[in-house]
C-alpha cells in the first residue's frame, strides 16, 4: 500500500465512522438518537483508532493536513510530501462523508432541520463568535500535534523508510488523545482539529442531492480549516526551540 492510498483509506474510515456516529445521534428515527456528547466523542476517538491501525504502517497515519504541516514545520516530515498527503486526506474525507450519507440516507429523508443535516458532515459552533471559535480550533489542534511531537519519538520504521504521524503514538494512545481533546476542548466548535475532516464532508454536503439540506455555511468554513493549520504550525514551531 502506498502512502497516498494509506492516507486516503485511513481518512475514509475516520470520516465514515465519525460522520456515522453524528448521524446516529442527531438524525431523526435512528437507534442512537439523542444519545449525546459522550457517545459522539467516544466514537470519534475509536474512528481515529481504526484509521491509524490501517494507515500507520504505510504512511504514519497523519489523516489530517494540520498534522502533516505541523510535522513539516518541525522538520520531521518532508515538505515535498505534504501536498500528496493533503490531497489523499481530502479525497478520503469526501468519500467517507458519501459513505455515511448512503448508510443513513433514509434518516436524512425524514429529518427536516437543515442544521441537523449539515451537522452530520461539518462542524457548527455552539456560539458563533469567529474569534473565539478560531482560538478553540487552534488550541485543540495544538494539543494534538504537540503530543505527537513531544510525548513519543514520533517515528515509525517501515523497512528503510521512517514515517511519522498519529501512528507514532500507537493506535490506542492516539484514540485516548483525541477523546480527551473532544471531551475537554470540543464543546465550543465540535472540535474539527482537522481541515480535511470538515472541508471534505462540507464539500460533499454542498454537492450531494440531500433533500432540504439548506446552506453549507461557507461563511464559517474558514474556521475549521485555518484554525487547525495555525495550531499545527504553532506546535511545529515550538518544537524547533525546545
């Protein structure tokens, strides 16, 4: 498996399961309707676990443009590889959103609220304050990338190639890390902490034939893209001076 395919499949699984749990909790008529925030944060953590298990041995399991950029800033990942990783992550996220929609298509049809339908795919802030929302995404992603850089050796040896990413923590520890971020810092924005996680599914929402879907809220879309990138860059820059 090439790094591109590994990042694509890993991110696909991440979003298929992550968007899937949100659909299960918030769409009308599901078995998990209204089961709450603990269910969502736990399942997102497990979704990361699944993606890391698959992609880790082949790409390091970045699964997130902010991780790729942050590691490159820290000098631990080649800048030349970043565009390929990001492309794979965005495509995987788009396809994962498509898969979640197919699974829950009947429930999308009976759900009338437009914001609920968008919320399956894209993050929506609890209180819309762009400055505060941006800061929330910066801090959440900073924690993610900082831990990847500083609490392990940030390396995974595959033959003669050294690849680093979320997989350097091991699949289970990184699941706990994402779970902690969601529980502790995710209540303000829904913790995208990953530009691909938000942008790929938001694009799918804009293009998909979802009845009564409403706006894709592009006015907010820059927050879960730029906030995580700034957080990842900040973590990588701090790595250079510590």
